[in-house]
């Protein structure tokens, strides 16, 4: 098992370029958004207004590539397994190093990821269906509007995990202790209530079976800020490649509220 | 008892200009900071990085005087009992209406206030010494640096409430449930540990007695963002007058995390 800083060093050397699930277990992994300063205020305000889909773990100083608060000694330009480059909202490249793209006016946003709360669910004895099936979590666009901020607006994207009602309640309590990694669910029960036409046809990720006696439980999803960001077609943006997260030094358990 | 919107309406009519403690009990009152847009990014980032002293309840759109999220129908220019006007970090006026000062590039920040968690302490049967003495809470400058952001930096200011150790632990658990109103304490025990030379000589507010067997318990205080803001000498800023807060429609209990 590598430590978080060892994971980042291996990414930096180009030796780790795969999905980061399971890297440095017990430590928070983060969604990445890098934007020029001109868009940073609106995006920071969007995150402040929408903390469930956009829980901020760290916002860098302008042009600073070290994540001083959550990963001292890191270099955000090299320390992820894979990045995506977007120009005017269009994906233009997928790379393992962004040093050639870096500019001094970039601001880096790290956002909490559901890997952390899934660990808490498993530690409490609650199984996570898509992890058992070794597939991606199913994700859906909803009809729930986010609170807009400046140029950024759009609807909430949610992830879904099925549970029997008593376990769904337990899962709500457990994840509610982790507001910095999406917190408690936003809905449980009828998918139609939140604008999901067919729960077996997710908009992102893979479908999972909802067994007899189970209800689908929906959490705010970190795909939301990316979807909202790209819909506004910023001239330039960098994100992590899906599932290829930034591994921080922050223990998941330290994210729990009292 | 007036409702929050009735309190705001009475302020607007000029009929309420006193300390707001006890107005609309059960509803969150907020610290106010109004800044021109040019300083808003740095201040928003400072709050993101220092959530214990600077828990954001709402950040307005630029130039918008209605606090749409926490007090629909409000007008931030008239709905507080009293305001302070600062120019280049100096207090230049104390007024009950800021319509004459309002500019279209102003951004309003509402920050959580310890009135909310004191209600939770009292509801749990924990007495609050300064409330019993009908004086202000004692507040102290510490040697704990805030995480700086742009032009804003400075040390944490804390408030203090004395408790016997078992009650101090209980108070920590209770307030930890309210991260949006300063959350759990930052310290308990020796004042010298955090740079307080004499706990009987607070830097702000009034001294209270620490009885035999009690320890001082220190919470991050909403004076911190005001002190940090004014130390940077912004050309213009407006805050609430001490103790003369903005009354929101947000029930205190809704601020509790799971």
C-alpha cells in the first residue's frame, strides 16, 4: 500500500495513470477543477451556494501549483493519474501531465469525492452495490436546479445506491456526518420525483440492480460542478479524468463532523 | 414576539434600533459584511479557508439588496437595527439605514453568529455565564493565525464561556453540530496556550468569573472576519454595529448537521 505522497510521486513519475479507486485507502481523494482567475469568483460562489454537490476541500492561491492545505509538497500539474483539457466546453485532450498547459493565472479547486463516504458506509457494514459489482456508480441528471452564481447555472446531478429502508436511513445518518464529501442524501424513493425517467438508464456510469424491498437512495454528485462548468463554455478549463482523482493527505475520518 | 420578517420591517421603519439579542428567538441572526466587488473574491476565499470564525450563511449577488436565500423579501440596506460605516479601516459613521451609502457593486456577506449555538447550549441545560450576568461575551485576540487569502490575514479572535470539564465536553459536542455558527471549540484549558495573557482582561466584551473547578472554553468568534477585514484598510466597508445583527428566517435548529 502506498501512502498519499507516494501515490502522488508515482503519478509524477508517470508510473500511475489508472483509475485511482483503492489508491491510499483511508485518505480523501478529490475532484479537480482548474480555471483562469477571471472565472474563479463565480465558481467559488457557486460552490458556496451548492455545498452538497460542490464541497470544497481546498482552493489554491492564484498560480500556486502546490496544494498546501490538503497535500503539502504536491504539484497539481503532475500528481494526478490523468487530466482532461477543455476549450470552450469541448474536450480537446486527455493527458497525464499539464505542465505544458499551466498558466500563472490558474486557480485550482479541490472538491470532496464520494469515495470517502463510501468507505464510511462500508466501515458501518453497509454494502455498496456498484463496488460489489465492480462497476461505476449510476448517476442521473435531475430536475432540481442548483442555486446559480454568475455565469454558472444548471441542474443537480445525483449518484444512486440502493438499500432496504432501514439501511437507507442508516446510510443517511452516516453520510450526514460527512458534509465535506456530499453529506446526507438529497432524495430517497421515487426517481420520478426528481425528474429521473428510468432509474435503469443512468446518464453517467453504470446501471445497478434495485432488488425487491430496496429503495434507490440519491446523493448529490461531484459530476454536478463539472457539468455546470462546461455548460457555460469557459475558454479554458482542466479537470481530472473521470475516476482519476487527486489523492490528498486528509484522512477520510477527519472529514466527519461532530 | 415578532417574527423575523416583522423584526426586519420594524427596523426598516426605524422603530427598532437596539441590540438584537432576543429578537425573534429560535431564528439565526447574522453578522454583516458589505464590500465592493473588487474585494469580494479575497473575502469569500478567506471565509472558505477559515470556516470556524467565518461561517457563511449567504453571499449576495453583486448589487442585490435582498437576501433571497435566508430572508426573502428583506432589504439589507434598512433591515438591521444599526450599521457601521468604515473608510480605509476607520469607523466614520454609525447609522440605522445605509441607503445613502449603497452602490451597485456591493456584495453582502452574512455570517453565522454565536447567538444560535448559545440557544442550543441553553436548550441542552448548559448555562451561558455572560447571558446570566447580562453582559457581553468575553472575546480575546489569540496567537493562532488564520489561513490568509489575498489581502486578508490576521489572527483568530475567540469568545470564552466557562464550564466544568464534563459540561465543557458536552458543550463541545453540542456546538460541533452547528458548523455554520462557529462549530466546536478551538481550545479549552490554559489561555496562555493560545496567546491570551490574562483571561480576566478580554480584548472585546466583558470579563466573566471562572469559578473553581471550571475551565475556560474558547470558540472561534465572528469578530475575526471584521478585525481581519478592517486591518487591511479597504477603501469602503459596512458592517453591523456590535450586537445589532440581521435577523434571518433560518431556524437555528435547521443549521444542525446530522
